[in-house]
């Protein structure tokens, strides 16, 4: 009897395998890749991943494999812990620890064997501590990537916990420029728009971080091909094919299961001519795969059923030793049951360095587990909990089984312990789920209050500020009612921050000041320093400069006395920001330099990012050079979502100021989309303001108006500086002058506090001048001049020039306007420069308007362009209309026109050692490999705009530029050759390739026939191919000249040769690209 009905070949997945092989070869060249493989359950994702792993091992790559768990409470980072844990079990850990340096202490939180006798890294700020851990994982994965090449497969990411999703997102952005390929698989049928993986996949696709590959159901012919391969049959009848296609819906796993059931029940029988199905009327094929599995399960021995049911409760993957303990029967009995499970296509052994098994598919485990009655399931969970406690298992595993067994009193402390372990590795969502499961079963009031306060802090760390606020209020009230004032004060600090992030600075101040008073009674501490930092920020946001500086200075003193290094550096940066608002910008920037360098040196990326963001904001509004200096240093770094979004806003500032509006849009749009999912109202508001300003400058007034928050949504006085420009300029642009004036007067009324930010004053003057309120405008300028500062005051020069121009004093306005033009141009503030040049043209140089209009138009700065055009029309100056860009080609290759001579590139490829290969390889296997090679060659040549002239046995000839329209044909041929050479290696086929460039006669010899390419170039390529060794590409002299720069840019070097070639007189210059370089 055929014990297992598994397909020996991969059917219907050529396109997807081609894409994965492409990614593997690109990664092998040092161009890291990240691929997301999606498809419904049973479509063959695992099979395809295994095929890729086989090819990676042929390249001597390290293959790491992990899977996410469908368990209700999965272990944080489970697939990475599994994959890297197996890797650590087979390498020299001491050597590896030496390579990792300080990163090994971070990794010791997940892999204790890397920590040695040294203590684990301190937690510090949760955001920057999580980033350190993630960077340490990158460092660990980089070791096998550098030494061999790395394929990391993470299966079933639709079940991934939040921490794993965050880490995978980090890896996608940080594993770059090395020989690494990350492949994640997911069930597409599990994802609706509310699934937490859905937005991440969308972000990966949109940003290009991950290449999507999708699996669809098999067609009828492919179902027939699978059946024939499983049954080793030559043909499959159309009725049987159609029935199986109907029942399986094209699902490969379901087909294997149903065929296994059909064989076991005698619906498919062996005859003298192979396996044959009974007549259609006699077939009893089950309706669903669940029915198929349960029918097979029902026929098993009851003793085997009990053991396999226990295995189903343990999870998708389980240890043999644990199952023996839970089953309570001799080893031999368990072993026999597992052997039956493997034979019945229910289970498979796992190569994990220990005795472990895995359900062949999640659908199988789900079908078996769902049939177990509740009392029996609770009994199994209870046994599992006891066995795991005795074995010293992790708290999370024990907690999951205690909850399943309804032993809640025992489950609560294990849930809390597991939550703290999850929190230690920054898996905040997983920690919250555990605490939430424990909370209903906590009876002691003090423990309940502490648990609520703990939950509130974790919710805040996870970015869920509104939910955190609600839980913290209840927890703090409980703590205070029971006399725990100090504990409550620490939680009030978190509550105060939550309320500020929800745009309630008044309530934030109350909570923070209350916490400060209580903490002050207990002497210097990191928490007290943090309270002073928070208060300094709250005062700064209202431009209460003296109090802000006082609080920041006090925070430095307290942090120093408490030995709190993180808080000391952060507090010192807030001293600097307070100094900016008092007009001492030179001193402030020097202090920020010191803080930023110390933060980078000490490993405080949160502080470094905070400094970068706030300093960029200050430089933007004070027209100081170097807005993006620190942003550029941090842009490639990852961090918590809120900081990534803030860095996205700051990157937009940098690009917008420089006139790169489309670049600004590219930076702020992803941050805005991400902020809409965030819980922080403050971040949502700031990203919306920046996006609206970029849209406004692009001339998209309707979009800007729909995006820009109403002025009533401002929370701090600082928010006026954020949104004054888009609020006022949008109203001026769409004719709402009265509203623009009202906003300008609000600025004038608070000019004493807003005076440090001269751009805001200049924008207010812009509206007042437009309304003819010149005296009010002058009062704003005078107030700005009176404010003592060592910062640049060129914005006031623009405002003064605008007022004088409106008064008709053009000659007096010119020096002011000339200065703002000069300063803005020198400091790279192009939008400010173009606006000032427009005013300067109006003051006496109208001929300069044409240049302003042209430059603004080229940058897409439509608001400035249209404003300058309006001035030109008023002055009667003729300016050229903007020209429409020429329509681009759609990328399609033109049809071949008449026959004629053209400059072409010809490529010849041939398998080396073909005769010996035929003697050592089964004919069917060799034919399949050669057929696959031809298919790949055709695809690669076509993708690179070439034409396959012919296949001859194991040889391929292709020509590039048969149309005569491409200039890059030599490079395209080389790229195709590199890809083909690499893919041939995956098939264990060594090819040699020759490439030549020269004239050839191209055309169709008969109407409707194939294109033929004739000439010495074709002969030269063929002869160069014969000189190529396995894996080598030999280029003609002209071909090398055309690709030399491309090779140099990629670190590839071709060696010059002088070759004697048959049919050519004298030595021929050539260039040999060695096998190692080619691959």
C-alpha cells in the first residue's frame, strides 16, 4: 500500500520559485532581500520555502528557520529565538561572543549562553533599550551573513506576536548591504483590514522594503500533474481531475490529504497499470479537508488517539519528552503513536537539535484539537502544566496551560512573571495580554492596584496612551487609598505624559507637579529628575522661558546626585532648548553638540533622536543652517514608532526648506499614515500640519485644506509656531483674508512670548500687509527687534521689506530684501529665498521674476510660482509659460522593424561537462534540469529586453538590442548572464558564458518566421563562450568597455586576457569575469 500520498515534485509554482531564486541570487551578490510569501492555508508556502532553502545550501549558505505559534499566548520573538537558538547550538559560542562585542549582553536577555558571567544590559529607557536589543539581533544575524550568506525563514507571521512583527520590520530596514535573505510566510486568507499584520504588509509593499510573492490555487491541469506525480501515473482521467479540482479548490495540501483518504478507503486502487480511481459513481471523496483528517483519525487505535490528542493540545510543535510526561504511558507506546501519526501524514519530525515533532499542517492540528471535549482538554492542560513546572520551563508556557486547565490561582503569579519576562524583552503587547488574563483572578486590592498601575505603564510604553490613561487613573486611586503614595507618584509621572500626548497640557502639569512634590520628599532619584524634565518641557511649550530653564537645571542637579546618567544627559539637552528661547543660541547649540555626542557614545538613541528632532525644529524656524545634520545621521536607524514618525516629520522639514517638495512629501506621507493608527493625538496633529504645509506649497490647496487641523486643535502655545505658516498662507491663497488677519493678530497679541521664533512673526506680517494693516505689521516687527537674541534676524528683514514695499518705499525696501535673499540662499532655505526674490523683483528688479518662476516650477513649488506669476502680471512683465514634460515611454519594447544592420550584444551560454553529466545523472532528472535552465534563460533574457535566438541541447544564444533602440544593451546582457550563471549553480549545472558587442544583420528571413542575427559578433560570442570555465563570463573588449563602470560600482573586476579563438586571425583581447565575482 502507498503509505503516504505526498507529491514528489513542485507543481505549478515556477513563477514564484523564479522570484525567490532571483531574490536569493541578488542577496548572494550582497544586495540583501526581504520577501513576503503569501497564500491561503495549504497552498504550498512551506514547500516553496524548503525548495529555496535547498538552493541556499547549494551556495553554502546558513539556513535559519523559525515558525510563529498559533497558541493563545505565544512566546515573544518565538521564531527568532527558535531559529537563532538552533544556530547557537551548532557554532562556537565563545568565538561568536567575541565577534559580537557589547551586543552579546543585550542578546543575553534572549540567549543566556551569550551572557557568560556578566550581568545583562540595564533596561534604561524602554524605547532605546528595545532598539539596542533589535540592533543586537541584527549584529548576530550579520555574522552568518558575512561568513557564508544567510537565509532566515519565518513561517506563519499572521500568528506573529507584536514583538516579533516589530523585530521583523526592524530587520527589513537594517539587514542591508549584505548576503542575507529574509523570507516570511503568511496566510492571506487570515488577513482582513483589522488584522495587525495587514498594515505592516502594506507598508513593506509601499516602501519597497519587502517583495511580495503570492500563491494562487492550482489550475485543473496542475491538479492532474500533481495526481500523476503522487500516483506515478502517466495520465489522469478528466472526470477524476475535475472532481478533485472541485473538491480541493486547487489546494495542494488538501489534494494530498484527500488522495491519502481515497487510497486508505479503496477509492483509488493499484492495478497492473498503476493506481486507478474507481468509477465516479463509486467515489466517496470527503467534502472538506477537515472531514478527511477526522475520518482518518477515527480509524486509529484508541490508545494512539489519546496520545495524539495530547500532542494537539500541546501545540503545533511539541517536545517528545513533554508528550511522554503528559501522556503518562511508556516511551515505547508514545513512540508507536508518533510513528502512526507520521505514516498517516499527520505529523513530521523536526530537526531542532532535540527530539521534537510538528503537526504537518496547522489545519491538521486544529481539526484534531477542536474535537476534544472541554473536560478532557482541561485535564491535558493540567498535566502539561505540572510536567513543565517540573522541567523548569518558562513561565509563559506554564501560564498558558494553567489557564487552559482553569487553575486560575496558580496561573496569576505565572502570568505576572511571564509578563515581566516579556516586558524585559520589550514585548509590550504580549506583556499586556498576560496581565489582562491575570487581572480578573486577582483578589487582593493592593495587588490589583499595582497590577493596574503596571498595565498602565506598559500600555504607555506600547504607544496606547488613551488606554493607559484610563487604567492608570484606576490604579493610582487604588494605591493612594491604601497609603502607597510613592508608588502612586511614579505612576502619576506616566499619567502626566499620557495626558500631554493626548493634547491636555493643563492636566499633564497637574499630574507631574503632584508627582514631583511626593518624590521630592524621598530625595534625589531618576524619577524625580524625570519629573523636572517633564516640567521643563511643559513650561517650554508655553514659552515660559525662565521657568523652563530653572526646571531643566534642577533636573541636571538631581540626576547627577542620583547617579542617573540617562536622565542627566536628557536634562542637559533641555537646558539647551530653554537657552534657545532666551536668545542664547550659540551657547545652546554648543551644549546640544555635547549632549548628542554623549547620547550616541552612551547608547541612548532615544535621547539622540529627541535632540535631533527638537534641534531641527529650532533651526527651521530660526533659519539656522544644518537643519538636517543630525537627522541624516539618524535616518537609517530604527526606533519606537512614535520617534520614527517624528523623524519622518523632521526629514520633511529638511527637504521642504531646501525646495525638495516631492522629497518632503515622500518623507511625511508615510509618517502621517502611520500616525493615523497611533494613539498619540500630538503626533497625529504634528504630522497632519507638516503634510498640509507640503501640499500647500505644491499648490494642492484643496488637499491641504482637508488635511490641516483647525486652529482650535492647538494645545500649547508652541503649536502656533508649528502651524502659523500653513494656516495663514492657505487662507491668503483661497481668499479668506479676514480669517488670516484674525490668526495674525493672535500672534501679535502674544508677540512677547513668540518673539524668539521670527518666522512666525514674519508670517503674521504677511497677512497684516495683505490687509493693508501696515501699522499693526510694523508693531510686530518692532517687538521682534526688541527681543534680545544672538540668532539670525533675517526673517524680520523680509517682514520689514514687505511693509516698506506696501508703503511705496521700494528703494528703502531693497536692502532689507537683498539681505534676506542673501542669507536664505547661503543657508539653503530655497522657499524663503524664492519668496524674497519675488518681493525684491517687485521692489525694482522685475526681470528677475522669470528665473524665480522657472526655478519654483521645476521644484513643483506651485504656490510660490503662481504668486510670482501674479506679480509679473501686475507689473506687466512677460514670462514664459511652463512647458509640459515629454510623455515617458511605457517601458514596452518596440516592435522589430525592417531587417538591417544594428549594433547588438550577443550572449552564448553552454553547460560545462555535459557529457560526463549525462553519464552520472538519470535521464529524466537531467532533462528536467536542462528544461528548467532553458525556462530561466528565456525569462531572464526577456526581462532584460533581449531575444532568445535559439536553444541547442544544453546551449542558449540570445541577442540584445534587436530593435536598435536601446543604449544599455551590453549591461542588460551582462545582468542576464550573471543571473543565469547563478541560477545554473542552483541546479548544480556549471555554465560558461561569452558576450560580444558589434554589428549584426537582424531580421526575419521569412514572413512570420523567427528573428535571425547574423555576423561576426555572433561568432565571437560563441568562441568566447568556449573559453569560459564553469561560472565564468568572458567579455569582448568592446563589451567590457561598455560595462566597466557598472562593474566597478559593484566591486566586480574582470581580468584582461589575450585569447586565440578559432576563426579569428591573431590574438583577441577579452576580459574574464571569474566565477566567484560572477556569483
